[in-house]
């Protein structure tokens, strides 16, 4: 496994984690109705960053 493959795998894993955490924050916040608006903003930023990391990994892996 070379350095490029490790970077792709790391970006993909971190993207998955960011997506999962963002969605979990949203689901728990909606279920308990105790999450402030800043929590949803943070969850949205995590999801956005996760999608970006996944896209970066896909584009880098294509080369």
C-alpha cells in the first residue's frame, strides 16, 4: 500500500465518520427535542465536510 492509497483510505474513513456523527446528532436532536440550533448547524457542517472528504477520496482514487 503506497502513500496515495493510504491518503485515500484515510479520507474515506474520516468522511464516513463525519457523516455518521452528523446524522447521529441530527437524529438524537430530533428524537429528544433538546438540541439547540447551533447543534444542527454543527451537524450540517460535519455532513458537508464528510461529503467533501468522500468526494476527494473518490477523485483521488480515480487517478
